[in-house]
C-alpha cells in the first residue's frame, strides 16, 4: 500500500461508528464500550454530530457518582438516570473526509486526542478516525506483506 501524508481521511477512517443520542442514558454508552471495545462514541441528533463521549468522560462520571467501579456495579440503575448530554463534550474538534492524514496527525499531536469525528460540511457524521486507525495505516506501510485485513 503506497500511503502518503496527503492520503484523505475518508480512506482510513472507521465508517458508520456506533452512535448515541443526547437523550440516551449513560448506560447505553457503557454498553457500547463493553460490547465493541470502543473508547469514543459520537453523539448524533437529527443525523448531525453534536458531541462525543470518551471513555475518560465516562470514567470521570463513574468516579464522581460512584467513587469506584465496584460501587458502580452495585448501583447500575443510576447509569439509567444520567443523560449523554450531561457527559458529552459538545462541539468537538472534527475532520472532513477530504482532510489528510497529515492534518489528522497534527490535531492528534496538538490536542492529545485519541479519536476525531469526521463530518461533512453540513454536520452529518461520516465516520471517526482513531489512533488505532492510524496504527493500522502504519502497519500496512511498514509490513505490507502481512495480511492485516484478516485480523
């Protein structure tokens, strides 16, 4: 795979990520984290990105509300009372599908992010680019003889 810094994000992003609504409960976010192993969930309303919830955001709430993960497990029902809009980061930094890997690397490095939503000009979510996606690009560049698609 011949990859350059000018490669567009649309070629390497994760398409159709799991999403939540601002009106969903934090329990839904927890389910996505546990089921898919994701660490970031875009928040979408009327097909438009309105925020993002990171695993760090989730853990901060768990710590504030429960004090520990053990306590959280004993009080699971409380996750059904916290809305996503209370936890999400509104108006996150985003990329467009035509932005380049170089653009993304600059944002990741400057902001210490681990995932960046990818949106169209009208705000519709197209995907998400994670540091894991960029690691896969590096794997293809550095070891092209290995079939990473089967992993």
